[in-house]
């Protein structure tokens, strides 16, 4: 289970302005409800992760907040502008990197960047400067003159984010930024996101990877079947579910039997010769387990302490995710 | 920045993007050019003797048929080019970059305007190329005045504009490139069913209304009149009315499709 790294960005105080807020956001396609009343409140300068399985409504949420589609009901404000009544105000403040590559594959990486500079009405000189800077920052200078369609998945994603940054947006939406990337590209992407945050940008991130939310986000909302199942910091979410335990593994069946009869509260896994004992993992609890084992004179081959992680939270909250008619993620 | 200058600036940016596409990948445009040129050569050199016997009550020679044929072929060139427009718009809409454009504070219509202006420019370039082939095989328009030439050019631009807006709408409602090219088929079929190859009064009676009440025939007759001095009659106004009607229809159809939520 994953190690816990504290989020690198500072948590915003109560006085910091709101970057994104929604009340009762709803959207359905035909008779299929995708979002069933979403309330969000994201302070400026923080990283927010919307976590959920495929089909939970993550992409739909991003599409509504980035003015790509309209909600059926509810209110949403982004950067102080209502998405329904002032979409251009929202658009001027945001940058969006969708789940599917939003680069023009027919032209080169550099031309993609210059296109963005033109659309942000930068002067020719400024456009060239920003393009060169961002291409260098995202390690794309060498590939700048090649058509974007020839780029690898990781390069396309980097170009995509570089294009998003041209207008210097204050709020950035990243819809599953690491899906389909290899581990190295994934860690590069995390590094990029951390750098964005250190510049004071608000990041709204969707992901189906728990470790990603744990790693990057100040606050996490778990979205399941169109509803927010839980919201809080990674720590708060982990406290929601029990799941801490100590696991003892044996190789000798006789020792396993002796230990199992001594530790009555343990859950037995006979085929793997392991015992699982509910525990918060404190020193005192561990010592009492060891004392029990000493008392019956058995020695475990392996002892591991498990604290609950987001996996436990996720599976506890999205328990019905395995139903047969799990909806597919809405494609754009 | 005022909204008009914003619209102009964003549209010209989008136009540059589309021209860049056309320059990088000219094969689609060139393929579509092949059809009218082949038609021209086929009807002049293979069917030419029979066809020329059929117009002007016999007696006409091959050069008379070239003169009859070329105005229709020029408009057919435009019809072919806009099939390419429908295909490239449909292709473009499947690209993620369009979603990006929709989330940017740019002039909403600039994406479509870029396609339309780019396509009209391509149509005109194609017409010039096909026209050059026609001149090379003996087409002459020596009697036309400068004003008539200007009017002919204006008609071609207006016709290209009208068909392009319709083709953009066809591209927007097509889920993929194949569907777009099928949906745009009337742009190639209609000139075949017009007065481009044979005069309408030589067609069977039941077929004549089909050939008569469609945009290509009045446009062809007008172009013929301007370039060769034949009778234009009502066709001039009819052609302009068709063009304006189709352009306005295509414009509203396309923009309403583009502005609705993407599927």
C-alpha cells in the first residue's frame, strides 16, 4: 500500500477567494443521470482532485465547469463568473487539458503553440517568446518542428499542457492527466502539476488513481454514480473507514495453528497461512500482539502493519461499482 | 478589443490554420481536382463528337462543345472542392483541439469562418487551375468584356461561398469522414443532373424540372452568358437568389450546430 507524502502546496486559509463553486449541479443524457446534484467549493490556489471510477461523471463535471457543455440544473461559478450567463468570463480565466489530446496533429508542436499565442492575442514577439519558453520547459524544443501527430503519448500530453499554459490561466482543469502514460511520464506530469501549484494556480484534477489524488491534492472528493460520496483531505477520508490491521505470515502450518488459537480476534486465511488482526498500529497494540505470540512460543515469518489508505476509502465508498450496468465514461 | 476586430483577428488565425493544413496535406484538394479535369477531357475527347452533334442542331464542331461544357465544369469544380470541405470539417470536429477552442475566450464563429474562407480560396484556386486546362485544350472567351469577366468571377465566388456554408453544415452533422463524403454527394451529383453537359430541352420531359429547379443550372446558364454571350434571361437573378439563399441557410444551420453542446 502506498506511502503517504504530504501535499506540497500550502492549504489555503479561510480568507482566500473561491476559485470554483457549484450548487446542485445536474446533468443527464436521455434517461441516464450522469450528475445528480454536485456541490463543490474550491479555494483559490489549491489542488482539488475529483476521484471516481469510470463513468462516475468526472469528465462531465469538467465539461460543465469549462463551459464545453451546459448543465441541466444547478449553479456553477468559476473565477467569479457564472458558467451559464458569463461563459466568456470563465473562458478567459481557465485553461483546460482534456482527457483526449487537444493538440492539432496536422501541424507541428511549435505551430500549435503559436496558434494558441495568436488566439490569446499576444504580439508576434511575445508569442514567439512564450512558445520558446514553454517548449523548453516541457522538454519539447527538439521536437518543435515535427508534426504533433508523430509525438509519443507523453509528449502529446506535455504539449497539451504547454498549450493550456499559453494564456497564463489562473484555474487549470486537468481531466485524467496521466491516464495512459507510462510510469516515468506519469511522475513527470506530477512534477509539472506541483510546479503549477507553486505558481499559485488553482488546479482541478480528475483521476481514477488513488495514489495520484493522495500525492497531489489538498482536498479530494470521491464521485460515485453522479454524487459526491465523500469529501475531505486525504487524511480525513482515510479516517472515514476502518481498515488498519496487522498481518502475520507463517511458513510453518503448526506455528500458524498455534498462533491462530492464541489470537482469537484474528481473521484466518488458511491457504496463505496469514492472520489479520484489527489494529490502529500503535506501539502498545503491537507489543500486546508480540506478547501473545511469545506466550505460545511461536514466531511469525513476517509482520506488517497496514494503515487504511485511499484504496480502502475508495472501495468502501464505491462498493456498488461492480454492478453489471456500470455506465461508460462519457466521451466528448 | 472590440468584438468586430476580435472576430476578424480570430477568424484570420483560424484561416491561417486551415491554409496550413491544406498546404501540408494537399492530396485531398488535388484528388478532388482530378474529377472535373477528367470529366472535361472525357467529354471533349471521348464523347465530344456525339455531344457536339447534339447541340446547336448538329453542325457544331468540337470547339463549340468545349465552349458549352466549360462553364458547367468550372462550377462542378466548386462542387467537388466543397466535398473536401465537408470531409475536413467533419475530421476537424473529431479533433480534441476543437474542444479546446470551445473553452477559450475567442470569437465563437471564427472556427467556422476560418473553414469557409479557406475553402472559398481553395475553390477559386481550383477553378483557376481547371480553367487553365480548359484554355489549354481550346476554350476561348474573347467576346466577354472586363465587366462581364468581373461578374463571372463574382458569381464563382458567391457560388463557392454558398456551397461551402452548406458543406460546413454537412460536415458538422456527419459523425466521420466517410459519412461527410456521402452526405456531400449531391454537390457532385447535381451538376451531372444540370445543363452542364447537354441543354435542358434535349432531356426527357419528366426529367427537365429536376435539371431546371436546382442551383447549378441557373448558375451555369449565367456563367455561360457572361463568358460566351448566350442568353441569360432570368437565370442571373435566379442564380444570385439561389446563392444567397443557400449561404444564409448554410450559415444558420452550421452555426446553430456548432453552438449546440458537443455529443
